[in-house]
C-alpha cells in the first residue's frame, strides 16, 4: 500500500462535524465483495444517520468519485463535508 498524499487524519475533523448537531456531514466507505467481485460505496449522514449506497464499477478512485457524486446529487444543497477513511480508493 502506498502513502496517501496530503492525508488528513479523521481526528482533525472540525469540532462542528464531530458534534453531530447539523445535517450535511457525511462519512464514506467502501464495501468490497468476496474475491473482489463487486463493490459498494456507503455514505452515512452523521446526524440522522441516513445512508446512501451506490454500486461501484471498480475499486478505483475515479469510480468512487463518480458514484459519490451521483449518489449525493439529490442532496447537493445540504452536503457540507464528506469524511473518508483514507483508503486508497479515495
């Protein structure tokens, strides 16, 4: 595994995001199927915890970016932050 350039720790997330007092702060992660057959991206809104799940074409950053953009489009006016786990797919 490589080093992620300009990586920021989840511990450095702003206090307002950690407080979970407002809608619009999301957490993203991926779920990889057995034998890497299929992959999903999950997006959980931290306050509600409303969840959006999208299917990935592959496990690369461009597919994740496309899926996240499409999945959150209906909520675009309410997306404030997205925190990822700093996996290589992000």
